[in-house]
C-alpha cells in the first residue's frame, strides 16, 4: 500500500558522466505521455514508483528515474501562451529518495504546440533548475524537494514506433565516467 506524500525528496549531486538520453513520446492511440529517462536495457529493472492519479514515476534500484507516465490526455493540459522553459539548467545526478508513495496531483501546463509540458508540484519560487536528461529538467526548492518538472521536445507517436526506435538507439550506449564534469547547458524550448 502506498503512503501519502506532500513533497518528493531528491538527492542532488554533481554528475560524473555524460547527460543521459531522455525524450517524451505522446502515444496517440492511448492519449498518454511516456518519457524514457536514461538508457534502455533489460538489466535496468523497475524497482519502485511514485504516483498520483495521472502521473507516475518509475524508479530503478539505484534511485534513478527510468520512466514518466502522464495518463491525463493532453486536451486537458492547461495551455499557457506565456509558457517559457528556463534558459539555463545545471547538470545533476539526481536520485529519488521516496518510494511507493502517492503525491498530490501536479498542475500540467503546456505550450501552444503541446511539445513541452511543465508538471508544477509547487506554486512557490524554485531554487534551481537541473538537467536530469537531454529533454527532462527538474525544478528543485532549497530543501531539495521537487517543485516542478519540464519535458521538452515531445513527439507524437503512433503505435509506440518512436519510443521503440529511441530505446533501440539507447540500448547500446555506455555511460562511462567523463574526465570532467559537464558545464551548465543552454536549454532550447
């Protein structure tokens, strides 16, 4: 049985490798968004989850986010014409500290083309934006609680073809440590 959670706790560290791949795929036939975070391979198994009625985070046994699922159809997302992603996000190695918990429903805000989605967990001001994956950013407050999440570059996907191709591409990647930590990166909407 899942416990109820007011704030999702994160551990934020300096990354030691290259940014992980990540991309959002809107499954047209299911009216749901699936976001693959990190490499896809059979050894990286599901361990635990965090969820609300419409949002679910699947986490592996190291505390890394593997998959985001948003089951609320995008016709119900709030379109904000002033939607603007952050211009800079620091790279980070983020581990999820809470497991098997339910959290309050985030507010889902999108751009006019519905190619980006902001999951707002807090109405307060955030402390920082961190890059979790290539197209996934986290907004974290001063206590390292999740304040928001931004998914950019969402692609329409019919019958799971796009996400299957993405998983094949990432299946053979190696995440060896880099010689230096990545610097801040600019984010494009």
